[in-house]
């Protein structure tokens, strides 16, 4: 028989299949055996592309991180860059919330995650932030964005007005939160992001971190 024009397996196909599994069933659903079944191949075939399950998860995590816009740190003032990056970062993670706990462990050896950390840190230091503070800001933003993308505050309330009416009088409209999930969750993120950047701007000005740039 002639050889197929396309290889049955590729790194991209394995990553795409693993991503779908994680999105639909969670991290626990991913195993080399399950992936092989989904891909219609024998388990050992996967090892031609990935040595371990963790390598597959790293590749999935990095494929999501690659979608985050880090170019904003090249030519924008740090508050504008931080805001644009934060929004892009949350958008990428919110599309795949089940991978967030894995991403939240840190960049490890993942190239895209390390490029992002380098761009954020470098952009802040270039604008006058002390290295230690630039590190703190990067960590702070990761905590904030990951927490925001991990779950929905609004979906945590049930659509049953009788549950809240008598015992929780201040929550008499809570049954409507799920109905307005997107506006509640995105509004909360936008408010928090503005508050963070406003607070950082005050610190930046108070301690004169940008003074050296004007000399």
C-alpha cells in the first residue's frame, strides 16, 4: 500500500485532542491510553512525539499561553501595557478554565510561558520599576487573572428566589446573577484590573520610579 500523504499523528493533533479532552472533562481525563483511543492509534505511538503525559500537558498549557498578547510591552507605557496584557491573558485562560490549575503552577520549562514572564518583567523594569517590584507585579497579575478565569462568581448562585428570600434578605436578587453571568464576571475583572493599576500608578509616582527615565 502507498504511504499516506499525511502522518496519522502529529504534535499539533495530539495537543488539539488533549485540549478538547481537558475542556470537556477536566485534567483528570487526560492519559496516554485515553488519548490513544481518541486518536485511533496505539499508545506507544504517542511516545514518538511526547515522552510523558506531563510533556503533553505542558504543550497544551503553552499552546494557550501563546495566544496571550505580550507585544504590548514593547511600545506602550507600562499601565496601558499591563491593562492590555491582563485582558488578553484572561481571555486566553477563560476559554480553557480546566487547564488553569496546571498553568497556575508557574512557567516551568514552557517556552511561551517563559517568553511571557520575560516580556512582562522586562517591560516593567525598562519603565523604571525596581526588579523586585516588577517580580511582585508579575506574580500579582498571575494570581488575579488565574483566579478570575478559574470559575464564575455569578454561576455560583442558583436560579431559585425562594432560597434567598427569607433567610438572606440582602441576596434577594442573587437568583438573577447566573442570568447575567458574563456582565457580572467581566465587570468584576475590569473593576479589579483598574483598581490594581490605579494603585500601582500611585506607588510608581510616590516612589519616583520613573524619575530616572526623565533624567
